[in-house]
């Protein structure tokens, strides 16, 4: 799957007896959402992914979500936005409220993967840099290159001067990803911590949404 492009699954189009639900989601969450769909048999639920690289440009997220809602609203019984605030400064939440569309609660995916309440309790982690399964897999494309470290590795110590550790929030128990995440920490000059979170509040929230349909 190319997460740089819009993606729409259609497994739910023929579902009978249940309201059709469309998830408008960050492309960085596609793998996890599809895994949850398969595991729970949510055939009435479709997925429309916005480009994963919006993760790098949060000012563009609200407009992209607004356009997707307008494009698909008439085709579904309900829409649900699978973004947290994600750096929009409250603009996405305000727009979703205007549109009458619900969204995932929380400041960002690092919080809802761990569980928003549990994440909020880590008040000593202001110096932590977080990776998820997706960001471990796409470390060069979404961290190393956008920060210019491929061209100017000497910037590393300046960019990460205030960070002390890299926390890998793992959605799956994958030995290869653990090894790669530890290597990412070494490349950034940070201590490494592995934290298995599973799907956290993402799973809980999607189960609630699936039950409403």
C-alpha cells in the first residue's frame, strides 16, 4: 500500500443490516486500522486514508479532513476521523465539531496508542522522542531525511540536544522492528526504551464506533 496517496477500502460496501461507517484516517495508521478491521470482522467499516506525510505538515491536516468529509459524507451513514489533534492547535477538533463529525480524543497518536490517561501520567517525559511501528519502518523517510540529517548529520546533536531517550511504542511484538528501533536510537544518540502498547485507545475507540453502526 502506498501511504502517500489516498486509499479507500471497500470491504464494507456490501455489508447488510449495519450502518455503513467510513473512517477518515492518517495514512500512518492504515496498517493498524486494517489489522483491527480484520481481527474484529468490521465488514461494515471502510477506510479512507489521507497522505501519511501530512504528519510532517500539521497545518494542512484540517483542510484535508474537511475536503474528505465533503467528498464522502453522502455515501455513508456515519463518518469518523481517525486523527487526534496532531499539532493542529485545536483547529481540527473545532472543524470536526462544526461538521458534526467525531474524532479520536487526545493530543497525538503517541498518546492514544499508549492510552491517553496513561500517557498523561508521564509528566517526566518531556525529553522523550517517540516512535511507533510505522515510524520505525519509515524512519528515514519521516525522521532522518525531513530533518536534513541525510545531508547534514552534524545537525543531529543540535536538533536532539534536549532529548534524552527514544521510546519505541510498539503496536506489535516484532523482533525485527525492535532491532531497528534500537538502531534508530543509536543513530540519534539517545538512550533506548521499548514499550509495548498494542493499539491502546485506538482499538477501544474503534470498537465503540463499530458498535454504534
